C-alpha cells in the first residue's frame, strides 16, 4: 500500500517513519510513504508562497488552489493507479475503525494536510477529496491527523502485525465492534489484586464466554452508543 502525503512540513514525519512497526512494514515492502512538499509547486520563487489572505477579510491565511491542485494532479499523473484522496479537516467525516478497515483495502491513499485556516474551497470543488476529521477539536495542521490515519490503517495490513488476527478483537474492530475485554499478564497476584480465575484454567470456551461478557459490560458502562449501533 502506498501513501502520498502533501504537506508544508515534511520533516514532521521523520521520527514517525522510523518507529519500529512502521519502519519494519516499509522495510518489508508492505508500505510505501512518499512525502511531497507543497512549496515545490509554488510559482513564486524565491519566496515559494503557497498561501494568501481570504477574500472578504478575516484572520489567517488560506492554502491556494493554484498551488494545491497542480500538486495533486502531478502526483496522480506520476502514479500507475488513482489514489483515494483524503483532505484532513475538522469539518470532515469522523475517522473510525470502520474507515481504517476500508482504507486498508486501497492500493493508494493521498493525504492532503492543511495549515493556517485550511484550503481554498475550490481545492475541494475541483479535486473532490473525501474530507476526514480525527475528532471534534482543531489541530494546527493536518500532519498529526495524517499520522493517526496511517497508523490506524497500516497495522491492519496483512504481514504488519506479528499475529495476523491480533487486531480482530481490538476495541471497535470487526470481531464484535465493542470495547475489548480486560487483559492480564504475570504476576497472578499483585498487592491483593488477583487475575480472574477463569483465565488461569485453560478452558478456552469458558475464557471466550468470560471475555465476551466482559466486553459487553465494559461497553455498556463506557460506550453504550456502540451497543445501540449493534441493534
Ligand atoms: N479554519 C479551519 C476550520 O475552522 O475548520 C481549521 C484550520 S486548522 C487550524 C489547520 C489544518 O489543520 C486544517 O486545514 C486541517 O488540515 C488540520 N486539522 C485541524 N484539525 C483537524 C481535525 N480535527 N482533523 C483533521 N485535520 C485537522
């Protein structure tokens, strides 16, 4: 799977790309990540200007349509297959596990990271990207949001996690779409806190039943909306 990231700050991704899971996925050839500096498409050298003031007034600057659209068009021209184009914006559809699972089926995803007040509306009108938000809050730029999406998607790709099925039971995931059950490891007892007996007995059916029940209890307590969705 290939990601193309359009950003004014490509260096923000430096540390992220060399963290263990992603670095290994790249080394194994399971993922390619290409960064594109939007300033490389600015006509106005040496200032390499990519933003301008909004018509009608108001604070801040907007990323220009005549820089952004040619940038995306060039990236698309260079590629063999068209990408799913995603614009990061707090006004978009909320990113969730279902969206991550759906994106993981794509060969290519292009992520457009905004800055300042975001993009000129005509970028949306012309490129018709999917507009995606990572939550109801405002970040300074789309880069952290892009990393969130890449992180959520890459771990679903076959071969990335040691155990292919380990993400199926994760919270929100296709196992049951609920919150995950509580988990324990050694020691069995710590300061009077014991591991539930059922997990120690080796009865797989009983363990599965306990986990399913705990998952429902936890979801009911913390995220009852997920149970409503299930019905
Ligand atoms: N003026 C915009 C608004 O009110 O909708 C917010 C612009 S924000 C300061 C700058 C950039 O950060 C956005 O263009 C977007 O790319 C990114 N961004 C901010 N919050 C985000 C969120 N919740 N999800 C995804 N991207 C976000």
